[in-house]
């Protein structure tokens, strides 16, 4: 995070009370006062089973559940004995209840004409979705995909990406969506771990006027896996019409779906059947596959979307269009573009391209064009908009906006205030939503009509989330004293495991905090609660960094660096970055025969992009003869963080440091 200014500290103490629904031009607030929230929250914690059963009753079940919750820490089973289908609840249910012609997905592609008008736009109704999803589901079946087979999806932000996710859900084949910015090597790692027989991809995707060669990356990934590749089919959608090579595994999306039947009934799935895997970074090793299951995830994401964003379908007085700017390759896209939105029957907007293409006003033009009512983005984007200048949002009519959301990293109060004043007309409530890939949906967040907000705080827990600031013995910290972000009770969308690695699941999440022998969920963030009970997230407890809201393990970047011939040893830490929040700083000991140079830096950046993806490229590289280590050989990361932050006056205890001169050398040479 950028350093705190006095202005920022002052803003943190300001309280903004929720506006009336009329003030933002929206339908009535679903939760309209703090008292109403508190009452409902208490009910959800005291009687979680009846609380969630009441909500679950509003969904479609083939067969009702026998028990709401079976909890044998750390294993939760929600709605055992019940059978349902997420795709049915997202799509078919809306068609069956007479809303088939309502807009479900509103899509805008990146390309624009010479006059700046978008050339590719589509609106899919629930009926369209039902047809498209069913056809694709039949194609998957024709390729031998059945319940339980993991389908890898590596696509750009086109409607077919959402269609692909829903088609998997329809037939009970869990998906593993890989962000389109990841490299061939990253695809290979994930596909091997998931043992996917099929990859769904596009020829390319548009990003700031350039084509990202998705199909080529898939081809390279399959080559990398060589004889160990589990892939039998690659289904490729033509999007950018760039040149691609066509091999014996490849089949054409358009041809296959055109000939497929549009009749594919939803598979009746158990509540705990796996819905998807999503790979995310941790402190150690390769990214881990977080497992989410069917009923609990569906119910929690739809419920959190409804209350956090005040979603009201049009026939109940809401005339809303919801836009989450995330990519479906991240959990935010899974939960708040697709699965949390569609059951609420509010149209969800998908945008394909970059925020500044062809101009930095693009996002605001989209808000204006589609009369977006809820806008959900990341602090890193807000900081970029601030830098690009107020003239861009001022050039568009943003008066349709009702609720503004942020996610992915702490938001600095300056960015919060700018967001509220320049985008939200000084009136729209800001929901700073704190959550993780593992939590499935929002766990700490304001509710727009109920919660007084403070810039920089994610405020109060979501229904059903027994959140606390604890020490390792499960004791709750005093007011304003920092501790570990902990959840003491199970919630419906909690992760059910790390794919294929039970021990890692237990070690990572359930071994840090326990009380009376009962493990609590440890989120891996430091936090505190203020005198009003508001949570303030203070950064990770582990070696995970949040770069532009994207989660990266420092060790992943280190492994990528040391796999280059010029590197003997590498240490990677986060450093403050004006736009990204956290940037990547790499300290490198070059191999004999390699000289520190700008060319080598460029080569190393390119190498990291190849191994992981462009998001992991170091912002700062410093070469050093030796890394600062303790006498027992551990790299002193704390010290490197201070050096990367440009601290001139390092006051840390260095008594265990092996060679003090290393620090002097590292600090003296700024090669930024
Ligand atoms: O450190 C927290 C930060 O992002 C981490 C989760 O990253 P990921 O699983 O990629 O999910 C991001 C989107 C939900 C958290 O452990 N984080 C997320 N939201 C916030 C946040 N930090 C502060 N404030 C937030 N609102």
C-alpha cells in the first residue's frame, strides 16, 4: 500500500451513514438499517441451520436435504441428502417461471469502430443461455465427459466462457477456469494436477487492441506435458480469427455446437458434489486447487450478491444492470459475474477488454451506455482511474449508479473518497468486500442501506460468518489490537479441500488457530476491529502478495527466477506500489559468468512472464553478491521488504544476520 498521509489517517476516522434508497435512485434497501442487519446477523449465528434452510427453500431442489449441516472440523457437509443443480437454478428456473426473455448476460466486446462505438455487443436472455448451455453440454458429453471429469477452461471474457462454466455445472463436470493472462507453463501445471481430458479455449482474446494467443498457449502447454498430458480434446472458439495451428486433438466450437441438440436435462447432483476447482497461490509450492461444491456455494454466493449489492429483479421494482469488472478466471468472476448473479435475475454485464482501450473513459462509457446500477471493481483500477484524470468519468453520465463495490486488496482512503465523490456523485454507498477464493463469497462487507462505512474498513461480517480477531489459542483480541482473521463456525461456501492434498488443506487453514481442540479457519490475513466492531485488514500473515488485486506466492516467483540459467538464488518480496498496491521486488544473486545489467533484467522479466504470466513480472530487480541471511541460513525477508520499500533508516533487529555488510550494499544501490 502507498504510505499513509495525514489526509488518509483523517479520512479513516470519518463515518458515512448509508443514504436513503431514493438518494441513489434505487429500489428500497433490502436491509434498511443497522438494527435490521444486527438482528438478522445474530439469528444467522445463533441458529445457522434454520437461517440457511429458510434461504435454501427459495432454490430449486430435485430432492430436499435431510440435514442442513454436518460439521466435523474441518469437514463441513451442507444440505446432505439433497439433490439440486446450479445451472438449473441460474438458468432453467428463470425460463420455467416465465422470465425466459429477460436479459441474463449483457456483453460488450473490446473492439470499437473509428467513431468509438463498440462493434461487438450481445445480450443473451435466459432462454438463449438455456439453448447455448445445453448444446455445449451435449458437445462435452459427446467427447466422453461425464460427471466428475474436470474440464479446463482457458478463454477470454466472451459470453461463451460463462456458457462453458454453466455447461459443466449442468452435467456435473467440475470446471477449472484458468485466467487468460497465465502462461503455457501455468496451464500445464494446472491441467496436469486436475488431469483434465479436455480444454476449452479461444483462438485469441482482445486486450488493449492486441491479441492474446490463447490457443497457442494451450498448444505449448500440451507440448510441455508431452507424454504425461491427460488432454484428449481441445475445443476452440473462433474469436479474433488470428492464425492458429490445428492438430489432431482440436475441434471447432462452432461446428460442434451447431450440430448438437439443444435438449440436455440438468443432472441431478448431490449437494456436496464438486462444482469447480480454482487454482490459487499460497506460501509454498505450486498453486493449489481450491475445491467448491454445489449447494452451499450456490446459496451463499446468491445470498451475498443479493444483500451486498441490493439486487432486485425488474418485476419487483429494480431496473438494474450489475457490472463486475473482474475476469472469470478469478473467484470474483465466478461468484459475482456468474453464479451469484443469475439466480437473482438481475442482468450481469461482461466486458472483454482493457479499461483504457481505446480511451481511459471506456469503463465510464460502458456504465453510461448500459445504465449500470451496481459497479464492482478493484482498488488498483480505482487508483489508475485517479491517475488518468477526472475528465474521463466527467465525460459520461454516471447517474444510473446505485452501489459501488471494491474487492481484492485493502483500499486506501484517498482512493475510497475519490470513488465515492467522482464515480458515486458523493452519495453512492461503497461496499468494501473482504473475502477470498477459499471463502467462496463475501465474508466481511458493508450492506449498502444499513452499514455506516469508514474509508479503508471492510466493516462488519456477512450473515453466517462468525468472524473474529484471534490469537493462536483462539482468544479474541481486544479492541484495536491486531491479530489473525479467523472464522469460528462453518459457512455454506467454505472451501471443502485442496484438490488432491488433504494435508495441505489442514496445514494451511486449520492448524494455526484452535480453541479447546477445535480448529478455527485462519484466513491468512492480519486484522483488527475498531470500537464500532469494524474490521480493518492489515495484510497477509504469509508469503502471499496481492499485486493489482491478483494473488501471487512469492515462492512461485522465486522458483520461476531460479529456473533461469543466470540465477543462483532469488528472494522475492512485496513492495509498496502507487497503482498496484503491492509490486514485486526481486533480489537476485547472479550465476558465475553473468553480469548485472539492464539486458539481464529484461530477460528475467520475460522469463517470469513465460513461466507464470505477465502479472508476476518483477517491478524491481536488484542484483546482489549475497542475500541477507540469518546464521541458520534463512533469508531475512523482513529486511528485504524494508529495503524494497526504500527505507533509509532500517531499525530492525539484525543480530542474527550472518554478514552485516550485505545490508549496506543492498541499501546503497537503488536500481529501480
Ligand atoms: O489478503 C486478502 C485480500 O485478497 C486475499 C484473497 O485473494 P483471492 O483469493 O485472490 O481473492 C480475491 C478476491 C476475493 C485476502 O486474503 N483481500 C481481498 N479482498 C480484500 C482484501 N484485502 C483487503 N480488503 C479487501 N476488501
